C-alpha cells in the first residue's frame, strides 16, 4: 500500500512538472531544456524556507513559487530574444549554470553533500504533514489545483493567443500582439509552477542534492511531455504517469534492477524516436509537435 | 482636398550584402529596392498600388507595418495624432490602428474560424494570464461581446445562415484558399483598424470570390470608415474598387491619379502592362 | 604553474576544436542539431577497448577498426533516423528530440554491454617530457598532434577538393544544391562519416589518456557546441578558434577558482555570446525577416 502511495506521489510531482512544461513546449512551441533547473530552485528554496525560516506550508510554497518565477522571468527575458536552436541552447546553458551553482556554492547549498533532514511542513502551524498518506493527499490536492489552473489557462483567451502564436507568429504580430511578452508570460508561469513540484519533492523525500536536477532530468521532463503529447491537459497527465510507472512495471515483470535502469531509458529513447517519426502528437496530444 | 491618413516621404531601402568574387575579395553589392519614394494615402478611400514584380511593392508594405527597417525617410500615420512609423515595432504599429493582410493569408490553422476572429479582437483583457481565473465574470462578458461582434460582421456580409458562421467551430486549416483569404479580411474588421494594407487580395483566388472581396472592401471603407491601401495585379479589379492609384517602378512612384488615368498612362503601359 | 595550465588548456582546446569541427560539418551543412554526436565520441574508445584490451589486437589496427565501426554507427543514425525525418521535412525541434532519443538509447546500450564504470585503455603510466618545471605527457602530445593533423588536413581538403566545394555549396544553400542535381542525401552520408572520424578520433585520444565511461560524450558535446557558437555558425575555421578559446579559458578558471566551476563559466560565456553576439566571432549577421 505504501509502495503504491509512493508511486502515486511521484506521479503527482511529475504531473505538475509536465503540465507546466506543456505550456511552453506544447502551447508556445518553445523547446526548453532548462525545466529541471526551476524544479531544483523550487526544491532548494523550500528547504531554506522550511529549515532556516521555519515557515509553515503555504507561506513556504508561495515563497518558493515566487522566487522561482522571478528567476524564470529573468532567464525568460534573456533567452526568449533568441530563435529556434539558439533559444534551446540558452535554456540548456542556464540549466547547466544553475546546476553548477547548486553543486559548487557549498556554503549555501552544501553542494554535493545535499541537504538532509528537511522538516515536514505544517498546515497553518497546526497539523504536521508527515507520513505517506498525508503527503499523498497534499500532492494530489496540489496536482489537481495545478491541473485546474492550467486547464483554465489553456482554454482562456491567453491560451488562445499562445496557440495562435504557435500557428503563425507573424500574423499575430500584425494583429498587434506583443509576441515576446506572451512568451515571457508563459515561460514565467511554467517555471513558477515547476517550483510546486520542487516543494513536494523536498518536503516529501526530506533530502535534496543537485543530481536530482541536472540536464538528464531536464531531458527526462521534456521526454515525458513528448510521450504524453502536447496542447491539452490529458497529454501531460498520461506522459507523467507513463514515465513514472514504466520502471515499476519493468521491476514487476522481474527484470533485475541493474538491467532495468538501462532498459527503461532505452525504451524511452525508442518511444521518443518512434513518436517523432510517426505520431508527433504523442500518445494523447492535440497538436503535432 | 481630401484628408491624408498615410504620408510617406523620401523613403529609401537597399539590401547590402558582401559577395566574394574571383578577382576582388570582399566586394559589396547594393540592391536598391526603394528610391526616395514619396506617396500619400487618402483617408476613407481605397488606394491601389500597381507595379511589376520586384518593383518594391511588398517591401514597401513590410516597411510600413514594421517588418523591415528603412534606410532613410519618414512614414507619417495620421490617426487623430501624427505618428512616425519608422523605428516602431510591428505590434506597436498594429495597436496604433494600422493592419494588414498577406499574400499567403497567414491564417491560424489549428484555431477554429470563430477563434481566428476572436484572436483578432481589439480588446485584450482576457489575454493577461489568470484573468479568467480571478475575474471570470468580466472575462466571460467580453468573450461574449467579441463573439457577438464576429457574428455581426459575418452576417452583415454574407447574410444569416452563411457558410462561415455555420462552420465556425471548424479548424481553419480545412478551408479552401479563397475562404482563407476571406477569413483573413474578416479578421481585420474585428481588430478595428483605421488603415489596412492588403497584399494582393485577389491573387490566386477563385473568381467566384471576387464579388465577396469587392463587397468586403466597400464595406471597410463605407461602413467601417477604414482606409484601404492595396497591392493588386488585376487591373479590372483595380478599376472596379479603387478611388486612387499609384504606379511604382524601380522603387519610386512614377504615376498617380485615378485608376483609369494611371492605367492609360503611356509609361505604365510600356513598362508594366505591355500593351 | 600558469604556463603549465596554459599548455593543458591548449591541448584540451585542440580536442575541443577537433570535436567541434566534426559537429560543425553536420550542423553547418544540414542544420541537424546532432545531439547523438555525443555518442559517436563515446563509442569509439569502447571499440578500441574491445579490439585492443579484450581481443589483443595491435593498437593501430584496433584504432582503425574502431574508427570504421564508429563511422558505421554514425551512418546508421543518419539512415534510420535523420534521413527519413528530413525527407518528411520535419522541423528542427522534431529532429533534435529524435536525436536525444538516439543518444539515450546508445548510452544505455553501451552501459548494458560494458557497465557504468570507468574503463581504462592501457595501464602503463604515460611517459612525459620535462622542460624545467613544465611537464608534457606523451598522451598530451598525441592529443595535440592528432587533432592538429586532422584539422589542417580537413582545411586543405575543404579548399582544394571537389568535396570541399560541395560542402561549402551545401552550407550556403541546400535546396539549390538539390536543384543542381547534387544527390544531397548521398552527400550527407559522407558528411556523417567524416564527422564520425573527427569525433571518434577525439574520443580515442582522450580515452587513451584518462579512460572513459558511457557518459563522457555529453560534456564534450556541450563544450563543442559552445566552441561552435562563440566561433560562429557557418564558417568552418570558427569552431577551431572557439575550441582553443574554451580550452584556455577553462585552464584559467581552474587556476583562479576550481575545476568544478569550469562548466558554469563556459556556459556563462555561451549566454553572453548568444545575447550580445549571436553570430559568433566570425559569423555574419543574419536577416531576421
């Protein structure tokens, strides 16, 4: 039972990551290889807020979202001026820079030693969220909240403008819309919400180190988005569930752990290539990527 | 004397590129596209711009609406106040009230017909993120107003029970070329522009749509008080719809007047029409 | 000390230049963002390991066989993935995601066969030459000499052969080449083969010195990409200069700070170039509309 709940908590964390990434990758058609950095910043801010500042649940979450979104805003302003490959390179560059900072700024982040013993968040200073069931409930509530917010965004005039920009940015420009502003808004929102995943991860696992937020993780997040499909809410949900549950399935069929780790990556890689060749909308997406 | 809405003075544009030739290493090749061009577009009229391929027509449009920079000159857009357009960005220029259509339509393929109209709407309230979350009532009201406006625009032109409104939920990529052209023009009504640049509105369109396009242009000017500046190759169409006409050749205006005058001008006949 | 670091920097720079040039051969001509190029760099020393360490072949024969097999791997990637995608006119993002898929598959296949641990090609300690305080190992000499030989060879080849003319023509205008009945896909096979020679040689030279594991490709690819961007896309001598700049810069970072900050500084340089001089040192400004 605990095992099942653990898997579901991880699914919830990845749902939030993929639903956020879908806003930039799927709707704005900007391939960002820097999403793990925002996930990581969110986790480190959470650790700081819960341990050092001693904040309760919602203030800590809010602080984590706000700071991550601000950093996302700055990175967005710099990298969104660039096009295509150059934008991707810029996000990749920031991903690596932030990882390097997390890894080497030992006086603040404890670097490779990581931060152990992150305390459980307290709800309004009263109820302590501790143990697997409360975390499952908390992560489910947050995941549902994020899904509702993004559903709302996708089907709002803002989402419509993003879809229009994805189709034809020249036409949208000639209709008087500020393309850079739209992109920056989408980028900032997506990075801010990645912090929710970071919050859950830090508070649930109670230990963080930089390797959870490296380039491989960024690629992993994008893979989840691609596998599920882009443009709607259903796609990222399926993608997140798939990438978290597949390794457990492999274990279930009795594959030894040392082989399973490599096998599941090979399966992700194969799926990515096959999807890009024959089904660019992913398993359940609206748009051909 | 009619009022002016667009006044272009001494506009020049050249593309410069360095080329490597066998003899000289870094020679510079200068291709002059616009050459001290002067031009005026009258308010509330349809003005046509004619000229051969490569004479600088589309370049001129791209400079007016900000897609390209010019080397020198000035473009004054008079809409209540006088705005200098050179140096402004395309979206800023569009928000001042200057819109355009494209030769290749530039329709939002994955959006429905109705969404194509709504995206063009002048009111951008709901396009700020989270507004629909925190202010759902106002957002819904504005969306409803926009939808009503789209309906009115379409029904004014095609009557009730027309194709576009019946298929409003259909994705725009399923439309024919002519229908896309018309959707591109309908979109302009939504945005409430004061001056629109139309790049070859009839080119590549099935003649069955000519009447609709003529009708739309007349409505733009007569009912919506827009001014229209269009590029066109179809002289019959120009004679039919335009009030004024300019002939561009080698990057500057060589003849101006009514369409009949310009088309009868010997220079235009020799260099462009060829009869 | 500084001089020693400078020499190390120049030697590393030569390798970066070599690998970056191989990446540029593909990127400048086809615009394929060949992320799986990281794998090409990584597999070559594993082939040497198989022939030389496991089967006991002569080192030169092992190296030649390894390069041939590396070329085969590169061609398989082109023929199975890139060519079909290019024929479908897939967008750059689609090709990049597929390339990421290829990379994930190949890294994990190698990890499955050879394990995740670091492999060493030869156990005897490399001899070195001393000039007073300075030490230059034979491995370093080999790296520098090998890189320089291939790079200068390519530059002469590019200038004076028909192949070079075609390469430059394809760099300038690929559709036009097709119009002139140049079988661009057949030509692309040569390009992928050539780039595999560059990456494979680089991989073997470095692994001969410090060994390899399945993950060595990515950091090297990232350095190569930065070298390409700061040199300037489109010019073949640009990544060479870029490679040496990064090599020397990294030595300075090691001298002043520590090796851990190396990647962070390299990518900060990338971001600075992307923002202030996206065309690189030697590239020409591109028209945006």
